[in-house]
């Protein structure tokens, strides 16, 4: 399949009809797309449609979902996407994801994670340097839509360190990720922490910042799961000082705004508690000096809640320690 005006029109009409409430045009469109997916360059052409600003947003969203599912079915399968197409897709993924609207960015982030699961890092050595470069630029510009998109992608590809067996190959991959990402992660985490301190009375500004810190905490967990990395041991005080602050500080602009605001704060606090639990279980000796302060912080936090018993129970489960 070639990228040309006829292909653009054909795919746009197909994706539009997949959204139809009428079953017959929807089935015809789905059948046409399934036939086209068997040909070469289908994924690449759909990705270009997703990036085409002249196409309606709804159609592009449908195409992004189709693209993600296409990769899931065919990237490592018996009917694979051919290597030249794969390389072109990989070269386009990060810039397209970062320039996309939030709903499309979410789908492209999941598609990128599909590729990363099979190709990263050995068959995709350019990915992590590209993510780090874009993360630094987005952080300097305080562009938290992009920051969180990049952190979400990194979180997805680092997730394997939690679940795969500890082998020499896995530890080599982990070392590569630590060497390239541990320092930029701490830099973004500390900058975001300072922005939270400066925006403590603005709930709207705090939401993306809290999401950024939650993603940083999730990445922290993945990178520390197998063993305590030297970089994190050397910078433990910086991480733990911020972790403790999120357990001991009241964020009235969010917590006083109702359920969503409370949930945003609690999700970050829960991520902090997961990291503290990890260190208690796996790095007890190194963590010993912080244990009493964190135990007091969590118990004080739970003791200060004033919601109904059901809400207290819910928060206690999120903030288990």
C-alpha cells in the first residue's frame, strides 16, 4: 500500500464507517481494513494518516486504535511486518506521539510499548536516547503534556524489570536503562517537585505535576525492583526527602476539591508507599535510617483523614504500608 491521496481517502472513509452505528457499513469497512492489513506498508500508511492534520480527529483516533492493534497482532507474529516498514515506523513513533492530541497520544504510547516489548533495547537502540533528549527539552519548557507522555512510555518499557526472571541479559538491559535514564529521571523529579511547591495553591496546575511524579515513582519502582542500583543508593536522600514530603504535606487545592482531587493526591502517595515497601523488603539495611520517619508519616496521614469509614478504608488500601 502506497501513501497517496487515493489511499488517504480510502482509509479515511473506512475508519469513518467503522464508527457507524449501522452494522452493515461498519462490517464492510472492517472487512476492507482487514484485507488491506495483509499487504505491505499497511501499518506505516495508517500511522501517516494518524499524523495527517487535515483528517478529522475522530477518524485519526480510530486509525490510532487500529494501528495499535495491528502492531499487537503482527509485530512478532508468523505474518510479520517486514523489516524496512518496521524501521520506518520506529523512526516516526516518538515525534508523532509527542505532537499528538491526548487521546491519540495515549494510543500511540501503547503502540510504542508493544514495539518496545519485543525490540527494546537491542533492536531499537535509538529509542532511549530519543526519549531522554525529548524529556529534557519538554522539562525545560515545562511542557507537561509531553513530559508525561514520555514518562508514560518509559514506564511501559521499563515495566519488564518487575516481572521477568533475573538473567544476565535482563541485568545488561537494566544497566543500559540505568546508565541512560536514572539521572534524567531524578532531574525531572526534582524540578517537578519545585514546581509543585511553587503551585501548591493552584489545583489546575498541580494535576499534571502530580501525574508526572506518580510516573516517576512508577519508573523508580521498576528500575529498583531487581536490586538496588548504585545511582539510586548514592541519591537516596534526594528521593526519600521528596517521598516523605508527599506523605506529610496537605495539598488543599486538590484534596479540598472533592473526589478527583483526593484521588490524584492518593495515587501519588500510594506510588510512594509502594517504593517504600520495596526498599523495606529488598534494601532493609540501606533504608534503615529512613524507616521510622516513614512509618510515622503514613500512620499520621491515615489518622488525619476525616472522611466516612468507607472512604477511610479505600484510602488505607491505596496507602498500604
